[in-house]
C-alpha cells in the first residue's frame, strides 16, 4: 500500500482521544481501584442489601452480632458490630478476609476504627497469614473507648516482613476482662496501604499506575449503569459520596454488591487531577434501570441537583457548592467542559424511556445547563445512530460492544454524521459469529483479533477527530474474585502479581502514547490496511497509525509511507504489535502468558522521502518521525 500524506488540509484533534469509563462493576471500585483493604467495613445496610457480617469472623470464641444502637455512629452508618465474650476469655475480637485476601508488605498501613463501650486496656491490630497464622506485623492501640459516645481510634501498622502471598487476614483483638459490660461495639473499621500519590482515602497504587501507563486523557464518570441506579430512589447520589466516611451511607450497586462510596465524586475528581484527565460527567437524567421514569412535572429537582453538581465541580469557592468543595480541601475549581445527561437512555427504559428522553428529559436538562453554563458542552446519552436527533449544539455518545468484524465494518461510521460524539464505551466482546449478551458468545478476556478490530474502529474515530472528542474503553478494571463483566482492560486480584494488562491495553497504550494534534489527509484506499495520518504540531513530528485486519490469505502488507515535506534520511520509530497464532488468544492472569509481541524498529526515510515497512496480518502499528 502506497500512502502519500499531504501537509495541509486535516483537522485539529481534541488531544484527549483515549480514556476510560469508571463505574463500580466487577469490584473495580470497592476492592479494586479504591485502596481500602477491609471488606464490609461499616456493615452498610442499603436497600436491597441488608446489613450482614459478610467477611467478618470471630476470634477466640467471641460472639459477633449486628445492632442498630440508640446512639448511632452517624445517620449514614446505622449498623454496628457487637463483640461479646466471657471476661475470662483473654484476647478476643474479629478478623476480616479483605477483598479475597490482602497484600501485606513492609510498608506503612493506616488503620482506624470506631468503638463504643467502656474498655480499659489496648487493642491489638495485626496482619496475619490465613495459611500458617504467621503474624507479619502488629501494633497496640491504647483504648480511649467509653460507653457514652463513639470514639475513633487511629494507628499505623508496619509489618516486619513481606507476606509470601495475599492469603492474609486482618485481626483486631482486645482483652475481654477490660470490657466492662462484657462486650464492645465497633463500626467503620478501615485499613489502607500506601495510596497512589499519597492521597488520604486514596487509590491502589498498582492499579492506578496500570491505568495511568496507558496514557489516558479522558475519564467518563460515574457510569455506566452505576449512574442510573436500580430504581429512582436508589440512584448514585453524588451528595452522599462526599466528606467523612462516616457520613457516606453507601449505595446498592447495580452489579449486585453493596458499595461503600468511599470512592466518591471528590475522589474521582482527584483522580482526574492526578492523571490530567478531561472529565465527561454524567448526571442523572430521571431514568433508572428498572424502567422508572421521572415525569415531566417532577423532573426539576433532578435538574437542580445536576446544576449543583456542576457548581460543586467547577464553581468558584464562594459559590454555594463550590464552597462545599473548598471545605473538602480543594478551593480551586476543577475543569469541566463536558456534561452528559444520563446513560444509555435508549436502553433501560425501552421505547417509552427513549421517547421521554427526547421529548422532555434531554431538552429540559440541555436548556438548563446551557443557560447557566454556556461554555459547557452537553451530551446526549445516545447517538444519532440510536435515533436521537440531537439538537445543536448538543453532542452524542456512541457505545459499542461488538464482534471484531462489526467493529471493522463500522470503520467509516462517523464519516456519515456532522454531529460531534464521544465513544463513551467501547470494546470487542464477542467472537466473530457470536452476538448474545450472555452465555458462551461472550469472551472471557480481551482477545487479539478483537483488539485489532478495536484498533480499526479507533483509527476510524481518529480520522473523524474534528467530530469525535475521544473514546473510552469499558469496563476498565475487573476483580478475578468477583465479577459481572468479563471483557475488561485490566484484571486484578488482591495480589498485585496477578494484575494483568489485556491485549487491548497494548493497542490503547500505543495509540494514546502518540497523540496527534492534527490529522493530515492521505491518498490510498483501506482494507486490509486501515490507517490514519497526522502530525503532532507541539513536538514537530508526523504520525501514522495503522492496523491490518484479515489480509488476503493472511499475507503481510508492504507499506510505503510518504509525508509531504519529510526529507530523505529523516528518522522514525515504528512500533509493531503482533499477536498469537490463535486470533482468539488472550493475556492470561492465571498463567501470566502475554500473547502480545511488541517490536520497535528505527527507520530512515529513503531517497524519495518515504518509509518502507511491512505489517503482518492482524497487526497494529504506529510510526512517529523525529521532530523536524
Ligand atoms: O460497561 C458495562 C455496562 O455496559 C455499562 O454500565 C453500561 O453503560 C453498558 O450497557
């Protein structure tokens, strides 16, 4: 294929073309990105999830029970755990399994718990092996506990050695003889390892770094279905995710487990700041997953709530909600340019839901946000391809979970619309020929041919970068211990050694690591080589991104690439990603097998100024020249 790239005539890009959606699915938040080690730390009884002692076990014959005391720790956290024992029992207490284990290293852990009850003595907090009982670290915490009020105890714990695996538990004990009434009540028992960028209540370092290292520049929050909630009364309420942990009631996660909301709106904003991510904020649009729809005359409070949220994020510190943010330690407004009304309103509410969205829900939010915040771009939760005739200057959102073939078929989808979109969720999830949402047709992990299919569609999006703000992979993180959605960019368990970057991570990393500021037109047809060309004006480089999908008889594709103005001898780096012999091969967290091969080559432009290289079938490549 001979590609001749012009030096003028393309489009400026958004420069934040690659990112991800985060919602708490497959324990991607609690037990995942959110670094808290204690599972079920506050017995959060939230509708659909009655309080339970899940993850807790008695130590040395203590008796554990859940209570709602007359004096609550807070109205948000109503249940507490009573730990009772005979005064002669010695050291008694409880253990916690964590999120299916705990990573124990010689580092500083920060712990806290609240107690009510008269107790003279000290508490012992320790980290131990489940297999051998070996204690890796423990510390004594002097009691300040009384029966008249809840008292918080804080401490630091530094293990003296690294645990050989993550099959470890947290144990807290006290001397039964010192507990005057024969029992003590506990709540909000928390333990954090060091966090990403040292943030209090922060993120798990290896997972944040695995995300950061694919160079994302776009973050869509807070869902996904998490935004919608199961019913109108159990939606993700951003106001309940702010401030001290004892004031966060939690949320009945739509993916079947209770959610602490320790990873709340402020934590998302800090993440966006730490990784320099452009935010796409989705606001609740009056549709829940069970099909509940807020009628027109009752929608205004939800619109007001969305306006409050925008003010909380981006308002000056002297505004009502900006001052709340300032009181939480962030006086400077966060940048916010994109607000999306709802999530997939074309799906959850059926035809009626989608109709009400177009008739009054989207227009009412759209108008209110634009009047108050004219600089903000308002996005629909659907696309023109879902049938939304989006009023100008509104933007669309396209979600695609597809087969590799259909991603390739959609290569030119966005050539056909003048309306600007984001690709709010994208992934190859089905094998070619498969289509169902459940069952055997869904793949277990991102797989190589799917990854190449994604690369083809991403190239299609970049070619239309004047109308595509950027693309988000979804979902981003999946616990190997409890999950609902298999095909996910990064897989993890309690043991960081299991953290696995999928095949898709490699292409997203490659494309996001070579951002164009402008596309440049090129002369050649597509299929089996799909490509986009452009430049990074800030760096003074020229860039080619390409993918070969299903070449004739699986043959290599020779490429001759000439950028107008690039002289003979100019150097370039070509990065080529190739996959396994089995196109459905994947990176396996359990065996550690990585099927993606990365090859780097240094090329010099020939006498005619062109770069010559060859791409195998099912490969992805980026070439970037030296600055000129
Ligand atoms: O990414 C998983 C789910 O897929 C999202 O929550 C939802 O928006 C989509 O249907």
